């Protein structure tokens, strides 16, 4: 009996050792970097719209497709403010146009109010200075806001509780260019910028608009004539494209008949959704794998850019559980690419991970 027991024990030991050998071990230097895709909680959007003679159909497309832009703000419950200026710095320097001057989530008839605001007319100067127009608006707002913010700071300094400090902020609130909000600049024009200063100067001015150290909360995008050339007669927006390349926004084509897709792209950058994700270490590029986990309640329409979708782990789970595994395309217009010069994975086009998703970057470290 004792011999049988010993044989049985040895047999079990052998099976355990054999099974352990069959369990795949992780390669040396294996890493998985994970990132939660979150949005800004508050965003101030400044639209600068060309009001020269050729812009009527482009203003109409902007007005007609506003829903494509605002839907992502509503989905993320983002506290936004929107103002509109024109590229004419001679007739309306530093002014926000439209009624009301600033649009917000509780503005009555928001879609119509936005449409009315961006239909800025076609009687403006043919000497379009969009960058200077934005600078003048921000300068004027900063000047208007200064005494209010000084009063707020004095009020907060006398507080001993969070409730008191919150009351100070509510009492001394500013309408636009809010201290706690991201700033998003959106230029819409079929001509290049003719502002008097170098683009780098405007980049520095805009980057400082939220105060030192907050340059990452200021983003610029543009709907412009394609660079270096286009087929719709628009002038290539070279200076705007240069600004956008430095400020991390998105570019759209003024030649598009329908701005819906372009506005969805702009909205993605406006709410602060990240397209670039840095790797903690230098990867062996052939080992890099990318997954994006979405909530179980995510509709198929939001996963259309995935090469494959696995919902198996969602069975019996809540709609909020991040168990839908999307494998996005590698490369292409709507896929991810590795940028070795920056050490980042960049999601192009519609592949940008959605609100609340989790990005997983799996790789083996170079040299391991």
C-alpha cells in the first residue's frame, strides 16, 4: 500500500513538473504599458472664421455640421464655452461676434445660435489675419478678466475651507478664457494667414495664454486649403499648418463639401483625447502589439476601425466593464504607427481611442 502511495506521489510530481514546463514563460524584457483615455473636464473653444467674399458655402457647411463637433463634448459631459471671431482685424479687432457672445451647454437653441454666429458674412477684409485675430481676442479677454481674477485670488486667500474657495470661484467667475479650462483654437479659412508676425511668435503667445507651465492645455486646429496644393481654388494654409504642427491639433480640408468628418476629427483633439502614447522603454519594433479595451456597452459602430473585436469576456459583466478587446490596424489612414524618434505610438485618423477606453502597448524591450 505504501509503495502504491509513493508511486502515485511521484506520478503527480511528474505531471506537475511537466505542466509547469508547458506554461509559456514571458520573454526577458517583456512590458505592457497601459493608459486610460480621459478627456479634459472643461474646454474653451475659440473659432476664427474667415469672413471674406469666397467663404459663404464654407460657413454654411460649418453651421450645418455643428452636431458632428458637439456630440463628443456631450458624450464626455464636458463643460464648454464657445466664442466666434473673424479674420478681419480691421473692422472687429479683438471682438467675439454673435448673440450670445459666448455659447455654453445651457444656451437655448444652441445649434441655431452656433449657426448664426459662424455665418459671419462675406464683407470682411480680403487681407485675412486669423492668427492676429485670435491673439487680439485672447489679449482683450485677459484684460477684461484680470480684475475679476484678482478679486477671486484675494477671496480664495482668505478661505480656510474648500467650500469657501469654491464659493469664491463661483462669485468671481469669468465667461471665457477660464483658468481651469483647456483652450482650443479652431481656424476656418480658404486663404493663408497674413498676420504681421512670425508664426513662432503666435505659437509662443497662444502657449502662454493659460499661464506658464500650462502650454499643454492649449491646442490649435484648422480647416484650410490643403498644403502644398489643392483642387478647389483655395490658397494653401501654410502658416496655419505650421502652427497646428507645433500645437498638437488636427487639420481638415476647406475643399471638403461636407465638414462632418473633419469636425469629428477636430472634436477629438478639442476634448483632449490623446493620439500619442509614450512607451516606457525602447521596444523591439517587431514585438510591438497594440490593443484598446472598450466598455462592454460600446456599440459596434464605435469599433469599426478594429481589425478584430473580442467580446467573449463581457458575458455576465456590466456595460461599464472594460472587456471588449479591439485590435486596431497597424499603419494606414486609420491605424496606429510607432514613431521611433519620439518613442510613441500614434493613432491616426479615426483610430484614436475613445472616451473611457484603455490602451495597452505590449512589447519586448530592445536588447533583451
